[in-house]
């Protein structure tokens, strides 16, 4: 009975989505106040129904209701409760429900944080979001109902894929989806702006904090996914150019271009068309990502679904939303007036160039991801496109981007003087090259060329960033007071750019200087590797809730002093008979020591892989810095609505008096 | 160590050895160059039975067989081209993660740079327009 209630509330949510999308959109066009006023309450009602539905699925997982086919396929009585909870989004149907829930969380946030915006605009934004929700609810109800019953009811479930039984999978998908789906807000703002009769740039200011927030979630989500792959897959890799990873990386590339372009539109009134196009593009890529992952056209570690009807349905959704919005764009774009003028040598030029490079990078990833599918569909052969291809084409595209980034932050808006710029750059360029090459010559013996390129790129970004800060304070008398006046979004930019350079350092060093060995070990054996001594102290048998494991305990010493003790497990998950490796990792600021237990070779020896991965943490540290930078930008006073600003003035006066 | 547990576990693991597991014996090389060549090759070759993993990452028996073959070829001083040619002859281009430049991959390899040129030209036109009409 309870699962049917969950199904029923989904249908009610769909009904709400229809009302939410039709009346407010019509109302905004014919200026009907009653219709527009429906937007907020109906959106909240839809949220309410989706939440009930979601919690019913959670509840059914927790009580092991195997009469539901989805739960029977993805859970088991032996599964600990927290994995039964995260199993809700462990496969196709449930992850779609999560998608819709998160879309509704974004919508409800819009209903609360849009009080300073004109009624007709909010009605349109909420209306468009209702349309998206209706599309996905239809998709769920017709092709992927999570509450479908199964008969006869199995005694126990088939268990959750052991790969997904991990803390990383409890948090990675919701964060990533917050990012993916968050671009629907930017999309809805862009559509609402296009539907508006007098299109100015105020929408850009309204859209900016939402877009930044979505970008922050996507950044963190991708970093989390990379970290999860690193410790869970047991190969010490952190990025595989897997189609599913690419599906999340493409919206990130466009999202990054978008937050920069939005900033320029907001501040300087330029790139209006381009920003609108990027907003549409970012959401289109989120939908495309959903299509690639959910349709089963790509078989990869992450792909769960193989039902073609689902693929066609998502493709239809994609066609309707992207096609529709592009048609609207094509009609409206020519009427949009170009904004402020700028000269060739200006920050605008570099922003635009990098925007274009992000687009090219995204198209390259897209090409590499779908090329094998197209070739196969056209019967032109079966090929694989993997990491060697992406590394070969991606780096040349990103290199000029790094150069322009550095030039952009130190160039003035509107126009700059070439001669003055060269003088400014003189010392910066020399010191970047000098420090970069010195570091590489002193610390690295091999792969010096590749390493120095990466280190110089990172130095160029961080030094130009610091220099732009210096330029800002240069002529101020009271430096401290000037620092306090500088808007938070500027500090956000500094931090995010530094995060990017930290990320580049991590990627460069860990890719070029990681070493590993593969050895046979029995208890008592010691291996010398990378100036550490690894001693296999013990092999223990462990019995988990739903697996059996052998744990290797390895003492790591350097010059006879114990540094750490690594524990790595080889697990066999009993329900699915699947083996899994739990890596033993000693994380450090400048290096990780990573161990994964292989297979038993005879009654007493096991194969063991050891990895020394320098600076690998910097990849995720850099991502976190970028996310904090984004957060600082959101907290900028610029986005507080007029009402709140008044309030804060009153509060300040009270404090003063 | 608990012998009884191992006596249960090891047959289980060997059972897997026949199905999805293989002998994970570490390999040894006479010199560093060969070792580097071997590991680089593993990154370039796709495991044919896995969904999307290179030979370096795969646990499948076929991957182990291929690793052994590559090991033998590296040890008998064959160069990368000879080894990859051998694999392509047997399994087709699908086995390579770096697709060879051919008629059907022309667009794949030159596409990104074509896109780059087109995009930059459009960018230049847009910037010129911004500067031009005052």
C-alpha cells in the first residue's frame, strides 16, 4: 500500500508541474496577476509531493520491501542501513527520483529567494522549471517507475553493486546532481529573459549567484567523484576520461565560461547574446549527460541502464528543451543591442577568447566521447577513444587558455596600453620562467619538459593573480582600508584562480612523477621502494556485514622510523560474488603512499601493488579552493536585494546609536 | 594466521581465478626501458571484455592473457609498433585507446583543431565588430 502511495504522490507532483508550467507562463504573457501568483504555492506543493515520494522510497529501502522490483534488484537484508539509504540513488530509477527532488529543491529555493524580482519574471522562471520537472516526471512514470512491484516477491534482494558501497557514493551523486540540475536555474533565467520584451542586463545580476552556486556544486561533485575513483577502484588513478566523467566535465567547462561571461554582462553590459547562449548550452549539456549515462548508449562502470525506450525518451526531452530554447534564442538574439565597446587590448578580449576556448575544449571532449558511437552507428568500424587521445588534444587547447587567463587579470577593462602592459609583464614573465625552470631542475630528474610546462603554467596564473591584487592596492594610501573595500567577488576570483593553479601543479606532478611497483609478498617480507621500507606484518581475515575479506597490514618505515601502517583489503561480496579492493592510503600534503592488495599467489604469498603519488592531494585541494572562491563571489554585497540592504542599514544605524 | 580460514578462502579465490580472476604474478624485467615500455603499452591498450578499462586497470582473465603476451613480446625486444600491430591484427582498432589516423578517424584527430580555428575566427570577427563600429 505504501509504495502505491509513493507512486500516487509522483502523479500528483506531475499534475502540480503541469499547473506550475502552464498558468504562470501564460499569466506573465497576458499580465494576469492571479495566474502568476499561482507559481510559488504550486511549486511548493509539487516539492511537498516529491519529498513524500522520495521518503517513501527511502522508507521502503530501510524496511527491505523486496516487493518493489527496484529494491529487490539493488538491496539486500545484509546491507548496512546507510548503504540501504544511499542505494536509493544507486541505480537508474532512484537516481531519477533524486534528479527530480533536487530540481524541486532548486525551484523551492527560487520561490523563497526571489522576492526582490519582478512578479512576471519569477513566474516565468518557475514556469520553465515546472516544464523541466514535468518532462522528467513523465519520463519516470512512463519508463522508470521506482515503485514498480515484482511478483513473486523474492526472499532477499540482489544487493547493491559493491563498487557503490562506499561513503563516497552516499555523498557524490547528490552533490554532483546539485550542480547538474542547478544549471536548470541559469537556463530558466535565460529563457525568462528571452521571453521578456525589453531585454536588458539585470537578469544577469539575478542569475549570477544561482549559476555560481550550481558551478560550486558541480566542481565539488566532480572532485568527489575523482577522489572516490582514486581510493575505491584500487588503481590509484584519479581521472579516466570515462564517458560518464566526460558527461559531468562538459557542463563544468561551459559552466566555467558562463560564470565569467555572466560577470562581464552584469558589470559591463557586454556579451549578452553569448551569455544567454552559454546558459542554454550548460543546461543542454546536463541533459546530454543524463542521456549518455541513462540511455545505455555508453557502457561504462557507471552506466546502469540499457533500455532503448528510455534513451529515446531522454533524447526527445533533450530535443524539446534545447530545440525550443534555441528557436527562441534565434528569434530574440538579433533584437538584443550590443553592449559597451572595447578595444582589442582589453580584459574583454581575453575573457571572450577564453570563453571560446572553453567552448572548443567542451566540443573536443564531446567529439571524443561520441565519436566511437557515431562511427559504430554508421558501420564505419569499431574504435576506442581513451585517455591517450584526450590528453593529446586537450592540453594544446588549454595552454593558450592559461596564457590568456594571466593576461586577462592584469589587463584593464575597455582598453589598455600595449607598451605599459609589456613593461608590467617584463618582471612577471622573467620570474615565472626563472622560478619554474629552477624548481624543475632542482626537484625533478625525469619528464622535465612536461613538468616545467605545467609548473610554469601554474606559476603564471598565481603570479599574475597576486600581481593584479598588488595593482589594485598600489596607489592606495591606506592599504588595509583598501583591502576591506575590495568586493568579496574579487577575492573569490583570486582564490579560484589560485585553486586552478594548485590543481595544475597536482595534475602535472602526479601524472609525470608517480611510481609504482608490483611485488609478491608473504608475511615478514620487506620491500624497498621510493626510499620507504614496506614490511608485511600480518594478513588477517575479516568478516564484514556482507563480505569476507583478507586484510594486509603493512608497516611503512623511512630510515628505520615508522611512518605509518597501511591496511588494504581484498573483499569478496558474498551476494554478488564480486571481488573489491580497498586501498590502504597514507595521505600527505606532498605525497600519498598507496597500497592495493592483489591476489593470493599461493598459500602464503599475495601480490601487492605499491604506489608513490606525489602532490595528488593538490588536485582536490585546488578544486576546494575554486569552490570557496565561488562561494566568496556569491557572498558579494552586490547580490543582496534592495529590501535586505535597507534592513542592514537600519541595523547598522542602531548599532551606531 | 588462521589456517582454517585460508583453507576456505583460497579455494574460493581460485574458483574466481577460473572465472573472473587470474594469476596476478608480478612481472620482472631485465632493464628499466623495457619496464617503462611495458607499462606504457598497458595504458594504451583496451581490455576487450571490460566496459571501459585499459589493460593496466583490468582484472579480467583476457586482460591478464594480453598482459602476458605483451610481456613476452617486450622481453623478446619487439618495439611498440610491432606489438601494437600484432594486437590490431588480432582484435582490430578497437583495442587501441589512441585510435590510429585513418579515413574514419580523420575528423576525430583534426576535428578539435578545425573547431578551434572556426571558433577563433568567429571570435576575431566579433571583436573586430566591437572595435569597428563606434
